[in-house]
C-alpha cells in the first residue's frame, strides 16, 4: 500500500514535532526542519541542512517539503511579476510580486476565485473554485524566485480572506512565527470586503494589519458594488474597527477605490470624512483598474490628491496607493487567471 507523504509546508513547528517525535527527535529538530522550508525554501528534503542524517532519512520516507513552483509568469514594465500556480487538486490562483525600493511585497491569493461577486472586481466575475489551504497560501511566498527578498505580505489577491479564515489565520501564524518566515505582523496586511464575524475573530486572533474595502460611504451605492453589504452593513464593520483596542504599530485601514463620477464627488468625500473622523483608522486611496466587465474609469490623480488633502486636514491619516502591474492584469481587482499569463 502506498503511504501518503505528509507535506511539511503548511505545518507549524508543533505539528512537525508531532511527526518526528515518535522517532525520538526533539522540538529543536522540528524548528530546524521548519527553517529549511520556510526560511531557506528548500524543496528537496535531501538538501535540508542542520538536521541529523537519521532525521533526513526518516523525513524522506514519511514526508515531502510540499513546496511547488509557479506554472507560469509574466513580468510588468514596472518589474512587478504575476505568477500562476496550479495546485495538485487543480485549483488555479495568482500571486503578484511587487518590488519598490527596499520594499519587496508579495500579494497572495486565499481562494481560487471568489464568491463575493463584487461588481468592480475581475476575480468576483471569475467565480469560485475553492479555498486555498494554509500551505497553498504560504507556498506563494516561498516558491517564487524572489522569496529571499520578501519584506511584506498582503492578502489582496484572489479571494476573500475572511471567507477562508482558518487557513488565513494559520498562514499568518507561519508567516510571522520565529520558526516560520519571521516577518513582523506590522508587515503583513489582510484585506476584506467585510464579513463581520470573521473580522472579529481575525482581530482577536492575529496581530497582523487589516484593511477594509469600503467602495462607497453610502449604503445604497455600496450594496450595488459589494453584495456583502446586505448582510454586514459597513457601519457595523467600522464600529467594530473603532472599538477595537489597536496595539501600537498595528494598522487598521479603509481601502477606498476611486472611480470617476461613481464615488469621487464632494458628497462622497464629506461622508467618508464623517464616518472615519476621530478614529485611528487610516484611509488608503486606490486607483480603479478598469476591466471589460465594469466599464468605468479611475479618478484622476488630481482628484485623488484632493481627497487625500481633505482627509489629512480633517485629521485623518491618508495615502494614495501607487498603481502596479496593470499592464499584466496584476493590479488590484484584476486577478482572474484569464490574463496574458497563460
Ligand atoms: S474585491 Fe475581493 S471580495 Fe470582492 S470579488 Fe474581488 S476578490 Fe472577492
């Protein structure tokens, strides 16, 4: 009978310890195994270093590293790279590497597709093919050629993280643990369109940053762009974010995708200011990236600057996110595994 080999990627150090303990190995051996996978990105167990020979023999029989490489890639003019992964079970999902000076960000997917159906998002129109495991999420960071450089991780690729919370929380744990990728939780941001119970659990269970996609500060408009508004109104999400005792350095923010004549009027600005003012929530203004299913245009740079200026003089911390990778359909809202990458 063929024994199914355990995959090390996706396991915590305690779970690796459970695997090797019956053969007399210790927790520090488990940490060395985790380091080989998460810090050194070694996909072949025979190349693992700083572990006893007997452990290597035992592991080679019982396990595989679990690292699998992208199926395809496409490079943007701005040096962002979009990768296409295909899991053993056939799920396809995309990952974007974004270099910016000393900052090297990986934008990971949490699902293949998405079931939230946001009008402005290509992923939403692609449909839902399945949740990614914690291993498949972490693999997107350690299996790309730039893995050694990564300083930041954002959960802003395909999928709604709060719709796959268990795997997202485990991935955050592996990414921030000393025995794992050892990134600071301050450098990890999880994005959501607003699933209230998931957000509550996430804020309690993780120290990572969170950003909430608002789209419009008016309920009747938001419901047209983000169907989840019908179930979890944005006011309740903002109330929860405001009540939450934010530890030093942790960022809770609102992402506001700006679309010309849709959500960038003065009344939108006034309302945006009024719902965020007086809290520690930051506002991140994002240009809209048009795709064929939602025929609108991004607000102009001047309009975005105007919003930023007015937010800042109202005492709200605000920034404008640069557009990256739009020529390869790698920018926000464009991931749908149907772009030139194939
Ligand atoms: S914006 Fe996010 S939650 Fe909405 S459809 Fe796109 S991927 Fe899903």
